[in-house]
């Protein structure tokens, strides 16, 4: 999967058929994410986390992100207007998701995260990674082809 690494904040943009910016690189780099056994996995979706993830996904599709939802420092600084515009360009025209299903979730280093499989009316699917810190601020985002 091709992803874009933006400092300590990852926004991955890889929707089939969509062109990736020249700055795209393989992400995560080796050792950046823990092996699955190192994270605390959860089997049951958290309804509050799902609701917040869907809301943020909608914001990305619209190209308008509420920056007060972002963790200060890295996330807020790294998710710049160009990155938001790239995300909107890639997912904005897909329409409303028909399903938003948790595939994996866990917590590590004070960040709770989940990966959702988002499926659209045209049958296209993508993974959406969403993570928040203990203050409920967004620290991690990712869009990519389903694994």
C-alpha cells in the first residue's frame, strides 16, 4: 500500500485508480508500527469511536477539517491544507459510505486506534485508520487499499 508519511502524523492516500502525489512513499517504514501482538486488540467496536471516525471521514470527504479535533503539535501541524485537499480529491467523489465496519482496533502508547473497512455504493472499498490520544484528540489518520 502506498502511503504518505507526514512527520509523526500519517495520512495515507491510495484509492485504486487515483494518482498519488510525487511525495508518496512506502509507509509505514520498517519498525514504525508494532507487530500485531504488541498492540492490545479489541474485538467489539466502540460506538463512540466509530461515530467520531465516521464524522472525521465525512470532514475529509468535504475537504473541511475541524482543527480543534486534532492533537496539538504534530497532528495539527502535519495535516495541512494541501493534504486535506489531496484526501478530498481522492475520496470526495465516492459518495456516502454504504458501510463502515471495524476490522481491527487496539491501543498503544496512549493512542486508541481502529481500522475500518469503508465500502461505497459503487463497490469500491478502502481502509480508514483513525486514532485518538487520551484527551480524545486525533493523532493518527490513514486511507489506503484494504489488506
